[in-house]
C-alpha cells in the first residue's frame, strides 16, 4: 500500500506552521515607513521643505525596492504605507519650495 492511500496521517513537520525570518526584508520595510513618515512630517512644515523633499526622494525608491524584495503580507503593508507617505510628503515639500534652500 502506498503512502498516499494510507490515510490522512501527516508528520508533525508537515503540519507545523513555518516561521521563517526575513531580517533584511523586515528592515527595509521598517526603513521605508520611517523615512516615509519623516518625509510626510518634514514636507508638511514649510520651513523644512528641503529635508522633506530629500526624504521623499530617498523613501519612495527604497519602498519600491523593498516591495519587490518583500516576502510576507505584513512587509507589503508596511511598504505601501511607506510609499504613500513618501510620495505625499515629497508632494507637500515640493509645494512649499522643494529643493530650494
């Protein structure tokens, strides 16, 4: 009798949840959120528009790269939040003067 016909018995290793760690992807997602929120806050303040524009220009490509490398749904959520915050923060910063000092 083959293994498939034996019944619904499964080994403990096959039914145990897989908990793989992704330290690089998690760090990239966290960095994308932090830089995105910094761009959003700094871009909304007219006197810090330059730093908000720089954070937005760094944060958006970082979040896009992190999205390509992400392995879990939680990382993807953080990446999208970082992307949106970076884009909106850069937009606010450009409205307040952008890269002019």
